[in-house]
C-alpha cells in the first residue's frame, strides 16, 4: 500500500504504527479503517479532482511532501479527536475516527453508510488540510471552501452515472 502518488508527486503512505495496548479487535478495526481511507484517497478520480483543486486554488504543491494515513486516532489534550494535521515539514496526517464512535454509528445507521462516512471524512479531511497550506489559520475560509469542494466532488460522483464525459469536461477543463 505504499508509494501511491498524485500526479503532482505528493506521496500517500500508510504510517506504520504499533498497536500496543490495543485489543486484537481494535487493531483489526483500525487496520481496516486505514485501508479504506488509503483506497479512498488514492482513487484515480479523486486524485484528479484534488489536482484540479490544487490548480484552481493556486496551492503551492511543493509545500506538501507526503500525505500520511495514520492508523490510530489522535487525541488532543482537551480530549477531542482530530481529523487531520499539517506540519512545517509538509506532512499532512489523516487520523481515523475512534472505534467506539463508529460502533455507535453502526447501531444508528446501516453498515454500508458507515463505510460511506469513513470515505467522506477522509476526503473532506484531505481537502481541508490542503486548503490550510494556503489559507493558514483562516479556519472559517477553510471550512467554507471545504464544504464547497466536497459538494463539487459529491455532485460530480452523482452526475457521473448520467453523463460521465460531459461532467469530466466541465470539471477538469481549465
Ligand atoms: Zn482547520
């Protein structure tokens, strides 16, 4: 699962992590979660979309070196979880939602939709962190644009069935 690249040379890797102190069930869950996130972010259609967004927003692609899919959740000091992080070395880290949360979600919605949630969350986190590389601490602007680009991608996914070629033309002609 290593060395998948966006055409602009951003490398996506799964970050090797030890599951010490975790049960076999937890380890299995987080391994699977990382696999789903990895497949989602390296999906060719999504990669094209990200490259289009990078160009449209004039994001300097050289500020990002790697996108690391972390297997284990990140817990801030206040106890809240963190979806993603961008550091000075140009690394974007993508963290999973906690097992307990996903379990609760499975009880409320269908399992298929939990997968969908994981995928959408991974995409939105990457979009959000990429926008942060340009808009830095302007959280409102980043959130607003994340919503905008997520709806473009989602819309594109739905329309795809109807008229793939035309949508691709509209989306990726620049
Ligand atoms: Zn943010």
